[in-house]
């Protein structure tokens, strides 16, 4: 079972070159913000964006939102400087793009350590290339410092020469490989973005599909999608109530030496009780964070 340290129902990309967006992030109800130095920033603005992000992090005011900085790849002219600068900030995690090998992860961690990054600053991996999919297991196993896989389905579809579809069948195999690796190594995993901002119903269905597949949340490209992602990936009050009923019923049966119990016509055993406890823990963490933010 994945250890729940914090919710990642909604993970919003924010361009590091946009000072107004960085300010607005302090008021949004997203669980996490990705302050982006990579795709969302033009080459001419990379250095300026780095400075804006550092300034924003120094100012603080983001509450308990998880703050992630996506750096440029270490083989670019900006990557090393990005990591060295972010290592000495209050960011919760560094997100490395286009991770394809365990060696890339270790190179990042070595650089973070040399740059003075605190041990609590985790590593997140963008999983967005065919080679990354094939090496998902090795990447997940490469370090306990990895906290989350972030799916980059836009780049993946391009590299596969595939087509974006509502059911996302062209990337289902890739999503499954990363989900398996993440769960096997106790790593959180969030789904890729939905590009059609005009289709609210389609976005909600995409979130529901991600939940069904096993994702912890979804990456977003616009604040208007935050509430929907939070609703879909967050346990409802009815679901929490049902979870409590499952736990009570199983614990009562277990105290009598019974391994299973029937609740409202449904067979309940230990695996159902474990999942119910996970859902309850998630709801409690969300409630605590919302009170602070």
C-alpha cells in the first residue's frame, strides 16, 4: 500500500517567467504547484524565470501547498544552474524532465547533495518518452528520494507517433507500466494533462479514468480545472462514511476470529479494510491541509 504523505489530487503547472501567475498560486486550491523552468519558458527567458521563482519562494506565502520546481534537463545549458539555485530554496521537490534511466536520477541527486539541498527535498520524475516507459521499473528503484512519477502524455503521444483520443488507448500500456513501477516502489503518481480546455465534461471523464486506473491525481494547465480534479480524486463524504463502516465491520469480525464479513451484501476482507483505511487517511490529510491553506 502506498504511504500517503500528502494529497496530489490537483498539480498545476505555472510558468516560472510569469510573476503574476506565481503570485496567484498563493491563493489557488491546488494541492501542488509545478513552477516551471522548462517547456513553459522560452529560451530567452530561462535565466529571468529562475530568478522570479527563487524570489517567489523566498517570499513564501504558499501555505501547505506542495511546491515543485521543474528544472531543465541537466544536459542543457540551464539545467545544472537550475538545480544549484533551487537546492537552496524552500521548494519541496525538484522535477526532472524526460527521465529515461536510473543514472539520470542519480546524477540529479548527486548534484542536489553537492549544492546543499536538504534531504527533505524530494525528486520527481517526468515520465514522457518511450525509453522512460521501458525503464520505469529501474527508474522507480533507483532512489528512495523519488516521491512521485509525473506523466508527460503530450510528449509521449508525439514520440509514439500516436493520436490524442478521449479514451487514451494509445498510451494505456505506457500508463500501466509507470503505475506498476510506482506502486511496486511506494511512489506516488499523477496523470498527464488534458489539453482541451473547452471540454469540461471531457476533462472530468479524463480525471475519472485516471482515478480508475489508479492515479493519485492529475497535472493541470489551467486553474479552472482545479476544483474538478479535487472532486474526482478526493474522497467524498459518502465514500469516507462507507470506508469507516467497512473498517468497523472488519475489525469487529476480526476480533471474533473471522477473516471475512458481509456488509450490505458485499464480502469484506482484509484487503478492503486496508483500502478503506487509506481512503480515510487521505480524507483526514486533505481536511487538515484545507484548514491551513
